[in-house]
């Protein structure tokens, strides 16, 4: 949903406010937000004679790719935390999507002079 979404223009102010409230109530707990993307990577240890030196890397290991302060980096995610991290990354996507939808509703209300 975006501000240019004409479906919002067809809704009454009451319906817009109800939609905004429904979207806000569906938000996961924002304390769990974790922006990034999960990646699986194999690694080479560098030990002579190791299988990884023959092209069979160790792993795959899970990493979280993040962008902070304009720089990209990857953080190792221990196997026992991988599922929890995946859930948080997915929840963050839902949070960001809901906030974009709420913003679109608020923009429509503003355009009508009914922002409260």
C-alpha cells in the first residue's frame, strides 16, 4: 500500500482510522526488531591438508548481513540462535511493512485535513 494507492481514497475517514488501528494492533513487539538478512556461507580454515583446502569448505554457517554507519558487515550467528534470529528478521520485515501502510493511511488523512 502506498500513498498513491487509490483504494485508500475510496475509504471514509472512519474506515481509514479503523484500518490504521488494526495495522498498529497487528505489529509484533518492536523490541525484537533486527534488520538484516541471513546468509549461509562455507569457510576455509587455512590448515594444510584440511578438506577445505581441497574445495570442501566447513559449514555452512549462518551469518547476519547488516548495514551500520554506511558499512556492510556480517555477524556470525551461532546455530542455537539461528531460528530466533530468523524469526526476528522476518518480524522486522512485517514491522516495516505495517509502518509503511500506517504512513500511507496517515498521508491520506493529512490530504483530507483529518490527521488527528
